[in-house]
C-alpha cells in the first residue's frame, strides 16, 4: 500500500513583500507577454523595452497612460451596465 505523499505547497501566507508588482517581470499591455530581461522595477526607474512578440515599445509613461485608459474604460463600462442608473420598480 502506497501512501500518497502530498507535496509541500508554497506558503499561502507569504511574508509581506514590498510591492510584488515591482519585482516581477515587465508585461506588454498589448499582448500580455512577459519580457524576460525587463523588470517592472527597471521600467519604473526609467528603462524602456520592446516587446519581443508584438514589437510595441513600452516605458513607464506609456504604461501609465495605458493603465489610466484601462481604468477609464472599466469605469465607463461599469457605469453603463450598472442598473442603479435607472429607477427600478417604476414602469
Ligand atoms: Zn507585446
């Protein structure tokens, strides 16, 4: 009889790391490809990189613009589909 050995899982409650997104790899907002040679930390420090997949060039300014646009779109989308903008129960 073989007992099942449960592999140790990575700790779920990892000690708080400072801004995990900053230590990760930079990701192209267009095609969501990680660049293996570029970290978010480097980007935030002023570096730029060219996506190896779609060829887009990115730097902190462009990323901020895209992030702001995404936020704007999601806010608009949320507002347009939100039923609370219409009075309910009143035909
Ligand atoms: Zn890309």
